[in-house]
């Protein structure tokens, strides 16, 4: 049974540029004698080490390795693991970069330096999507809770990782606490990113509310303001503060449409509990919509943005004016509802509107989305190494959004596996061995994540909550 039991401790921050530079020149292999053995039934578990589930790269990592008497690889590691951590009873893979890596690998306990498992490195091949030659190893048989690393005699060792029974739950709670850890860009594009991020976050809450309630039990008294409802109300207030007297945001059509739509969704979600909030959000929506109606809507981009705003207004009010705009747009488009943000989020809103929708039209939209999802699933199935079918953090997130939306309506074990693979990809099991999101649910500060927005956080949290829900359901049915 998946639990929500989490024990948080402060991670030690040992920064030592000099030590990192010194050990970087010491070589990579430790020369442990190779021996084939099965996972040991008892592995030392130093809780202080286990809690440091991810040490990152560079100076922090180097200083920690000095303390643990582990040599740093000469250059970027060629042994790729999920640095965010593995789950004890789930599959565990390791990848090796390049064609010279030997035939076996060893899983080493980080505390006592004992080899707990020796595995076979499978014959590799070229990953066409990334252009990398990769080989795979499996160490799913290692289930003992602990902190480990993987080494070979030829290409050295991996970065550290942990094995825990509740690593995903830890990440989920961490993601909740880190939701607001993004820059709220003072621009029209920033308004769109915030609005779509709020949409993904609220959709996750609507679908997986029980998980959020359980996660809040692990918030301290000084973290109450980090609860998602509080954060969403803050984001809505931030957006309202940027609405101009004429009803627009930055005098920009797309930004105003995104604002209008998300304020309607916020009103529908929170306004029912507080009349003053409902009134405030409705006035903001009405002003934005009035501004939109006074502008030319003669381009595909503007039509898509107007559709999104109308979809959200229809969900909140079921007004015939909005219904006509939405359904006319959907019928004229006829296909490809998942490749443009305004269109996909608008389609999500319309399908979720309930009995007031055209059921035949909803069926048509769902068929198109399922077909797109099937294409994504086929790409993931052909993707022997990562099982995602994508090769960037950005593409993986948007692919996961579609997967989770369809999976929520028609649950599938295959979709769950792709979402899990995506989470592991973000944790470092990728062709570059880069950890984008660590075990605490925090984004690493990297060039690849420098443009992240609230939407990235919303999609990631939606994906993790969907994964946890499905894993719980799977275990219940065993």
C-alpha cells in the first residue's frame, strides 16, 4: 500500500570548490573486485545519508563525496540513474553512455561501500532521437531501503541515489511546497503561463483532491501559506493587479483571453464558498470579455484565445452566447485539439463542463485526443531506453499533460508507465544524465530549466498526483 508517511530533515550544505577540484583529478574507478551476488537481505541504512536523497552536481556533490570517501568521476558521469530516487517495489534501470563500458555493473551501498548486487549490462544500440549510444542494466532486485551508487570498472560510477518505499510521495509533497518557486513574469506571455499553470493545478485538485488533503498533513505550522488553495488565490490576485482600467492585460488579446478564462475557472472553483470572491472574479471576467468583444478576432491565434475564454465562461455560467462560440469553434476545427495550448486547455474545460455539452461533439474531441495519445504511446513503446518518446524536459511535460488528461478519463496501465518513465526522466534517467527535478520536488537551476514557468509546475504536479493515484489503485487490486 502506498503511504503518505514522510520524514523531512534539513539537508547539510557542504560547499567546497577546492575539494571538488582536487577529487575531480583522482580518477573514476575504485577497482572493487567483481563478484556476482544477489541482493543482500540486510543493508546498512544510515538515515542521515538516506534523507539526503539527492546531492545534485558540482560543488555540493563533490564535497559530499569527500566526506563519504567516494571518488568523483573525471568528467560528467556516463552512468545515468534516477537521481531523484527509486521506489523499492518498482522497476529500476540504469543506463550507460558510449560503447566502452564493460559487461557488468555493481550496486554499492553508500554507507559501508559493500557491493549489494552485480548485474549484466545488456548489448547497447544507438538512440536515434538523441544520437547517443546507450546500454541498459536492471537492478530491480535491489529493494532494501538505503543510499547507493552504481559503478563499473571502465566508465566509473553514477551520482548517488536512494531507494525508498515512499519517494514519489516525498516528491509530491515537495512539489506542493515549491509550487510558487517560479518567476511571475511581468509580461503578456507571463500572464498566459500563469493562467495555464493555474488551470493545470486546479484540474489536478479537482481530480485528485484526496491526495492533496493527505499531503497537507505533512505541512508544518509555518508552511500553511504554501497550501495550494492559498497559492492559487495569490496568483489570481497577482493577475487582477495587472488588469488595466479598460479590462485588458497589457493591451494584449491572448493575455486578456487567458486571464478571462482562468478567472472564470477560479470563480467556479472558489466563488461558491465565498460570495465576495465570486463577485470580484465575475467583475474581472466581464471587463476582460467586454474588451475582447471590442477587438478584431480575425486570426487563428485570436480565435483560439477567444475560444479558451469562452470555454471557461461557459463552464462557469452555461450561457448560450459562450456555448455557441465554443461549439462553433470546435466543429470548424474538427481535429488536432492537442497541439495548441489555448485549444487544448479549452477542450479540457469544455469536456469537463458536464451535461450542458454536446455529447456527440465531446465524443468526437475525445476520439481525436485518444488518437493523439495513442501516437504518443506508440512512440513511447518504440523508445527502448526511456519509454517516453520525447527528448527534452519541455516536450516531456506537454506529452505528460495529454497522457494524464486521457488517463484520468480512461485509466490505463500503459499510460501510468509512461508517466512514471517521464518522472524518472526528469529525475536524471535521460540521455544527458541531467537531474531536472530532485527528490524534494525542487527544480534544479540549469539552462534547460531557466525558462520554466508556473505551467511547468502545474503539469508536473498534475502528473505526479495522477501517477500516485494510479499506483494506489493498482496495489488495491493486487
